C-alpha cells in the first residue's frame, strides 16, 4: 500500500468512525484503533465488500448501541465519498 493510499484509508476510517458515532453507535477509540491495526495487517483490503465485512466484524454487535442498520446506512454513504480508492 502506498503512503498516499494509507493516508486516504486513515481519513476514511476516521470519517466512518465519527459518522457512526454521530449516528448513535457507541464506538470507542479502542475499537477505532483495533480496526486500524487490522487494516495495517492487510485485512479488509480485498475490495469494498471485504473492507465492509472487517468493519462489521469489529464494530457491529447484537445490541442497540452497535446497530447493523445504522452501520450499513452510514457505511454506504461514506463509501460513496471514497469510492475512487482502490483497496485491492
């Protein structure tokens, strides 16, 4: 992954994290860092669906504060802003 691509992915992760928190998900800084570590290890970089799957695995839980519907709506709206990034 190039350094410019890494900066874009970091920006994407922060935007997604902040928007999910605004939408009502009770994400913590530790959860944000865990996702950053997973991405740095190469997880979720096989394309947008792979990226979404890893985010979902780490951030969506079976309770109201980690709602899958909020995640899906917010993820899809944020990804449209970053769709030019090639994750694969």
